[in-house]
C-alpha cells in the first residue's frame, strides 16, 4: 500500500472520495474526470512526499478534492482540481489577496498538478450570521488579468439550467446586462455564499474557495441579502460598502437561485 509522507496510507482517497463525491465531480467536469479521480491516490502520495504532509481525511463538498493534512504540527489543506485553469485562477487571486486577513492564505502550489496548499482555517465552522460588510470591503481590491464578471454570470446560469426546467432566460439577460454596465471594477470572490466563509477565531470570518472575476462589487453581496428574511433591510445596511441600488437589481436577477 502506498504511504503518504508521515505514514498515512494514500488509499485514504479511495476510502473517502465516495460515490457521492465522485458523482459531484462527474456532474461538474464530465465523465472523463473518472480517470483523474482514479489517479488521486498516486497524486496525493506524490504531493504528500513533496510537501511532507500527513493526510488525515478527505473533506466533503465542493467541486475539487480537498484533504485535511498535517505539515509537521501545523494543519493545512491540500486542494486538488482536474482543471488546471481553475487552480491557476485561484492561485493568481490568492496572490492578489495576499495579506488580506479575511481571505484564506496560500502556502504553496504545484500548478501543473492542479494543487494548492492552503492554511487550515480554525476552528473552521460556519459563521453565525452571514452578514459581513467588512469582509466585502476587504476583498474588493483593484486587480487585472481575471475573467470578466459576464463570463462568470454565463457560467452559473448554464449550471442552473442543468438543474431546473424553469425558463430563466429573462433573469440571465438581466444579470448579463448588469455585468456589462460600466462600474468601477474590483476583484470579486465570485462564489461568496455561506459555505465559503468560515469562522477564523480571533481573525474573524475568512473566505475560501474563490471563483475570481472582475466586475461590479455589488454582486458578491447577493447571498448575504438572501441569507436573511428582511431583504430590504439588508440591502440598506450593505449599501455602505456596495451600491445598494445595483445590489437590489442583482438580487432580482439572481432570484431563481434562491427558490
């Protein structure tokens, strides 16, 4: 049996990348991803030796293969993706956000392998209230070289159409038009929902798993509005860090995502 650095069996990937996780990866990346999944034990073994990791467990959820590991006495996260462009984009974004306390820190990377080594956010539990204007203000920095927001809008609506029979064309057009409006562009998280913000203890809330793009900062606040019951009150409160009128329009355009 292959061993990870520190003596844990690399076959932990076989045991814990279960059928549910396998199905999620296939839905996201297509049937061809099975070859990559089957090669995970060897890849994890290689990276564990390269970075001197002990793999403790596979972490469920998401559209990547993520493992909670130890590097000496420090917990770290090994994140793997079958699409190198995803790793490249996240790597560039984390470099741009370097030093921003509300974004998870990048420790190392092996981009040809689609691998990122990240800090482990501790305690790493969900935040109590997904209403985080200060986090929004910290994340929205000037940057270049990322996909435009319009591309991200088209992508998420394509995913939505795979899981609904409802006609969402009008909503898609509205969101696409908003994405093309001339506003001061910022680097966006691109997938800022409750599952992607963790409790960082004394550091406060920390964002993870960005799908970075460049565009209107208001779009990153949509999930924060829908996380509460009084949408108008939340929009008003968030208008201190993003354009409240545009946030309301984005909320209308993304309504099909919040049935």
